C-alpha cells in the first residue's frame, strides 16, 4: 500500500504531545512491512517557532517525512491553534493521487480540513484518528463547535473509518456524527524491543537534577496543561505525610506552567519539585528509569502515550478515573483515584509506602507486553486499511 499519514507535527516537535510519538511509532512499523509510507506535517517545532524557515524533507527509518512550511499564530495560548500551509496544498495537488489511503491524525486542524476535502474530491478513502481530541475540552469550546458546524462534521462523517483509542472514546465519536459501524478501536503501541530501561542512566538523571539516590521520586511527564492535572498533583504532594518525596515535572508548557509554579511556591515545595522542560528520547528513558512512581492525574484523558511508556518501563502508575485506560491499570499496574487532591495524595501514599510498588511494577511491564506492543497495534491498523480498500475496490 501507498499510505499517506497527515498530522500536525512530527519528531522532533515533541511539544505537541503524544500523537507525535504515536504517528512515528505506527509509521516506522508499517514501512518494514513493505508499505510505502509518507508523512505530511507542518514545520512547527513548538508554539513559538519553526524547525526551519521553509519546507524540509527527510527520511525516518524508511518513512518519508515532509515538513511543510506553515503560517501560524505564535501568540496563541497553548500549542494548538490556527495555521495554514500553502506548501501542503501544493504537495497534495502534485502527488496526492498516488496514495491508496490517507490516515488523518487530528480532529480539528488545517491539516484535517485539507486532507479530508482533498480525499473527498479525488475519491481516495481516508480514516481519522482523533487521539482523544473529539471532546471539546477546557479551552476554545465555541471555536471548536463552530468548526464542527462549518466543516468538521462533514469531514468526519465521510471518513471510511474513525479510529478510537479506547471503547470509552466511541460515544465521543458518535456525538460528532460518526456511525457506530465505522468506528474501530485501536490502542497506542510501543516498540518494546527498543524500550529498555537502564538504571545507571536513571542514577545519572538523579544526579543531574539534584535528587538524592535514596529519595522517592514521582514522575509527571506530559504537557503542562490544566487537562493533565499538574496542579492537582502539586496539591497532593503538599498533603503527603512523607517528606522525602521529590517530583519531576517533565514536558513543554501548554499555557499552565506559570500557574503550576505558583502552586509549588504556595505549598512550600520548591526544594522538592523540579521542572525540567521537554526531554529528548534518551532523557525520557532516563527519567522513567530514575522514577519510583509515574503520576498522571488528568481531569480527562483517553489514551496517554506516556502511560504506555511508563508501563513499558515497569513503573507503578497513579492515574485518575477520568482516564479511559484506567480500567486496565487499576489493581494490575497501579492505583486509580478520583480527580481530587486528597484522593491523589492517598493513592501516592499507598504506592510510596508499601510493597505494592514491586507487584505493580511487574504488572506494568506484563500489561505493556500483552496489550500495547507496536506489532499488535499495527496488525490492527493494517487490517483496517485492507478492509477499507477492499470496500472501495482499490485493493
């Protein structure tokens, strides 16, 4: 198959969160299976700047990546916002007809509009994977509803398939107008053979950030965004009985860093809470290796890629019952609690004070191996592609 993946951003633009890794993992697994894989994305590096002043093309382990020069609003709060790429339009007009299928990775973006309308015009089947972004969230709700009314529902309803990350995302897809029989559930995957934790790297990470080797370390890795609940974790840390507990917040600012820092100061935690900013691949693995517990107290979430990475790292997990993979985590790989600082504090206390950590550590790695390998994920994705092409008579 000749597959086009369309996404807002691609490695090294890790500021845009989990979907960057998901698309890369899927593309890298599809290419060795004999498929021709191209990724169209913007040349944005983060919400302030670009990777280059023009369109750039490179190879990523057999996957062709085209970073299209893009105009966007650098002052927009958060990493996501209005953008437009004339170069991507030109690329589609020049070579789009050669693709067998188009895989769109985002619910609402210029890239989604462009790829969806082009595919409709040319009769190319396309699928949409929203990565949990069908929900209206906490910001720009009016604009999102207007987008859906004007163009979004048309693009989504005419997709050959819509990929939900969990069964819990199915109602969100239906609410946007997707027929139930078009929805397929495919979770995120990770290359477990490449995800090997080095405890020595973890020890070096602790030294670098001034964390004593015998202290307990809680890791929060993700965008510093209200949705992810960093402020809830800070409040919980302030309520912990144990005083020798450090916490790393690793990830890009998505408009909530200043408030979270103020919370840290208010709870007199500045000597034990550290903000590292975004981490690169090797640093990410080192952070997981250094930690004792992974915490992601999201106000709502679907299938965070960081949870998959934490499972692969054998880390006990604390998450909230609004995360759609909570059912898999609870009492198998970690603790699930309500969205409440006191409950989060109690959950952390359980993990930090008891032998549960060892049990959940083993359960975490086992869960990653049985449910979240990239081979299993792409087997399912490949099957969907083939079904769609057979239905359209393009196989």
